[in-house]
């Protein structure tokens, strides 16, 4: 697999949503139930807004033609939500500076995912920017919360999960992203009663 498609896979909801659940379970296990719920609420907000924006265009043609906007980039939004938090939590508890570097690396990776969507002509600039802004708003708000300083961090379990997460992205498993897109199209046509979804430029 070439470089940009591989980078783009870092934003696939097929992998990131289970990863978000893993983070919530980790926080819950370490006695941070309210924090886990706060995290899940943020992820659900990002996923929900992204889905609604896609359904609105595919089912009813609701978009912004002047900006070539047909829906929030899910890859950009989910990577910007998930990666800064996951890399933050992978830092040792005794090294807060490493946690900050981890979060910054997560932001950098999310920006790279967004750029990959442009290189692959999967989204317009407005759709990528919308996804990155939405995702980073949630992840950085979560990490800026005062209670974040006492979040349980661990190199062990979460780093192991990160290795598995990375390995899944390098496996030759084509079709995961397209399967998700087909599901969204099916939902849009069912809800709108249309036989075919709206297309960009039509």
C-alpha cells in the first residue's frame, strides 16, 4: 500500500471508534467513570455531527455549493478526536511533558490524515477543515479540562493497544472504508425515500 492511502487509514472509523471505546474502558477501569462518560459524549458528538452532515447531503442534497461542502470529513474528524487523546494517555504518569508531546504528535498525525484526504481527492478543503476543527475542538477541550492533569496514563496497556491499533492499519484489509460509506448511503436513501443518493457537482 502506498504512503497516502496508508496515512488515510489512520482516520477510519472502523478502527477509531473501537479505539475510543477502549480509552473509555481504560478510564472507567482506573476509577474515572465520569471522565469516561465525558469522553464518550465528545466522541458521540463528533460521530453524530459527521453522520448527520453526510446524510443531509446524500439524502436531501443539503450542502454548501460555494465551498464544495457535501459533509464533514469523517477521517479528519475522528483522527483529530482520537489520536491526540490516545497518544497523551500512552505517556508515563511520571512524565507529564511526554504526555504533552504525545498530544502534539496526535494533532500532527490528524493534520496529516486530513492532508491525505485532499491528496486522494476524497474530500474538498472545506470538508477536511470542518472535520479537523470539530475533532480538535473535542480532543483539546477534553485534554484542557482541569481534571486532565490527574488522568491515569500508562505506557503498558495503552501502548500495547496502540501497537495493535497501528498493526490493524497496516494489514491489507481493503473495503472497510467503502463498506462504511455504503452503509451511510443506504441510510440516506432509506430515510429520504430516494432511489439514488445526491452526488457532488450534480
